[in-house]
């Protein structure tokens, strides 16, 4: 152990700089990993797995409804196991309708691309998912859940909109609003943290979106800065509904072990039944990160981070207002039955003194000027997208359907597993 004298100043050497860059890079890569991939890597680390909390979490006697913990590959479902949500409403849509311009995001099952429709010249974000990858990890329920949630977003201002969806033999296509103000995570990376008024504005718009989902009996479950976008004016847009859980009544619970490691609520780590207050925990974690630059219980050592979430008291530095401190203490309450929002849900959040400067009607009408303007010049302005994505070439297979002669039996079965995926809104929804 090295002890420094008071006059001794630390020297930032070249090697320390490299170490700092490596730390930040590792943090960013971990943040972008899905929980499935993360758990598999964690399971391969014998040292980490010795920690009792990690052993408990990795116990593969799954809780009821724990779809995400089952990572064993399985063959595609037979036609008797089809997910059928009704006949296709948009049989004419096809990949060749679009000119695919840039990769703007990536995930476990595919990519998100900027595309321009060849007929109306409108720009869209097209999420293209590989059926075989989805079926291999038994994630078809979550993909269809994402589609269902998107369909229920009728007119909420802070949720991404689905225009329609369709499928080919081997891929699923979501045609979504194109949002190019950048991920909240991207802006946090650049600025380290936000001033309190800016953090309050974002937290209010996020809370409004979560409250709306809860009113539809939907629990979001994966709130994190990577899933929060800014539109071209600087308003929040919540995206990625793959981990949403539908049909959760006000007092209802679920028990799926899912989410992102830094934001897992204590009850999820304990593998206990949890309710919609899990979203308010995540809101507290995101607000904390906006104010301080890191999630509240973050550690590079995942076992230590989980132990912090479960056992370490919340520590708040004195550079925030008393109202912000009180809100964070309420949202990051480890006992969900005492957490802010446990009784009256969103009403408790919006009535908190921290949000007293917010006129909620004006907020939902987008009459409050955002504290930050992304200043994008148009749809082709990709300055707020990570070059890790935009520098990647667009795969030639994205914009075409496979030759029917080359479609194997397994791909045909994969296609049958997603009967009813295709969707086009009725004309009534535009009126």
C-alpha cells in the first residue's frame, strides 16, 4: 500500500492515460452489451462466479417467467408453436421499397439503418432483425412484445412511433420514426454530467413516457441512457421495447430476470416478484447518472456492483439541491414497497417538489423549450451517431429478399414462427 504525503501530487503519465482510455472503453462496451451476452461472459469468469451474490444470480433454476435466463440453443418452433397475432395487414411491403443509407445502431439480433422510402422520399429508421438469431436465443416472445407495445403507442410525444412492419423469410423489419438527435448516453459521454435544470427536463419527459406505458399496464424494464434518444429539437424519445412486460395490472407482479446490469433493481437481483416500481428505480438511476456521470452503484467489478445495489447505502454528494436529493432517495429506495411511486405510480412522481417548475400540460404538448438543441441540419446529419455504427458498410442482404430456391427448411420454419408480425396502421389512425 502506497501512502502519499500531502504535498505529493499525482502525475498523469502516458501509461496512466492509456489505462484511463482502456477503462472508459471497457465501460462503454459493457454498457452496450445485452444482458444475455453479459451473463454468458460473466459465467465464463471463474473468479467473478465465486462471489455468492453472483452465484445466486447465475443459478439457472429459473424463476417463473424467466425467459431471458434460458440461453440454450433450441431448434426453431414447429408450426404448432406459432406466434399468431392475426393476418398481415401490409402484404405489399418489401425491403426493395427502401434505399438503405447508413447503419445507425446495432443489437443482438440485427441492425438499425437510416433508410429513405423510394416512393415518398421520407426518411425512416428501419430495424432489421435476423429470425434465426432470435429463435436461437428463444427471444421471439420479446420481439413480438416490442411490436405489440409499438402498436399501442397511439400519440404519446415521447415514445418512438411504428409506421408499419413486415417480414421476409429470414428477417423482420420495423419501420420506425427516424430520430437523429443522438442517444442520451452519447451526450453524457461527451459532457460527463448535466446541470440540474437539464436533468430535470429529461427526467420529466421520461417519467411522462413511463407513466403512459404504466397506464396501458406495460412495464418498460430496461430504462438506460442508450434507450433514450433526443429528437432534432432536443426532446426525449424512448425506444427499444423488447423487454417490456404487458398486462401488468397496478398491483400485479412479474419475475423475469432481465434488464441491464447497472440499472437492475434490488428485487430483480433477489429474483423476487417485482412490479411497475422497477421503472421508477431505473428513473432514479438514470437521473443520478445525469447529475453525477455514473450510475449510482457502479463498479467495474460486476459482483461488487451487484453487492452495492443490494447492500450499500445510497451516497449523494452535496452538489445537488435538497429537492433532487429527496427525489433520488425516494426513487432509489431498495424496498420497493417504500419506493416513490409504489402507491399512486406516476402521480407521486409528477407531484414531487423536484418537478414543481414543470408545467406537465406544456411539457406533453412540447411547449417547453428543451435546454439543449442538437442543431441537426436535416436527415442526413449524422453527427450525433457513434462512428462505430455509421462507418460500417450497409450489408447488401438488408435490402433484398432471399432467393426462394435458397430458403432452407429451417428458415421456412423461422418464417412461420412470426405469422402476424406484419402491420400497417388503418387510415383511422391518421385522422
